[in-house]
């Protein structure tokens, strides 16, 4: 299967993304996922159709995650402009905010704290965190959602 479909799947992904390394990873991940789920898969149409659909969704997920990263970088840049000029008042406010956030994060359960810090402080992706901690992708998403919801509610008055 790998020999038969690899080049056409790679070409399909490359026509969308135009990034050799990412396309190779996507195709490899698709075959890896197929192998891991081989016992539970019920492919109703052709294997080829299944693989191309999987590649299509993998590339769309990659595009979406890149957009999120770019949006985060842009918002961080604007955040940096707001908080990092030489104004003493803003520096004090920023310092207080960092302290308050750290205090609130320390109140989270240990695993939730660890996931939050890997995501926000070390800028790791959900997939990287899941692989690093040997937990499911969904668990990481749930823990991050829990942490962010808690922080929004606990920092709400401070941010206003």
C-alpha cells in the first residue's frame, strides 16, 4: 500500500501546501494512523478514496493550525507593543498581571498546570504535548480548556 500510494498522496498534499517536509510528514502520519487503526477501520469505499480523504483533512488541519499560530504571533506582537514600552505604570500593571496569572495557574491541578505551561510558556502544540506526556490529544485539549476557563473566570475582575 505504501509503495503504491505514497507518491500520489504526496503530490496531492504538495499541490495544496507547497512544503516538502510538511507534506512528507502528513503522508507518513496518514499511513501511521491507518496502521494503528487497521483493526477497527471499516472502509466502505476504496482504500485510495479513504487515503486521499485523510490527506485532505490532514492538510486542512495543518492550514488551520498555521493560521492559529500566525494569529497568535500577530496578537502577541500587538500585546508586546502595548505592554513593553517604557511606561512605569504599564510595567507595574504587566508585572502584577504576570504575578496574578502565575498565582492562579498554581491553583490548577498538577497535570493541568503542566499542560498549560507547556502550551503557553514553551509554545508547544497540542500534538507535541500529547506525545511528550503520553496522553491523548483530546485529554490535552480538555485540560487546556479547563485551565483557560478557570483563568478567564478568576482573572475577569483584574482584566477589567
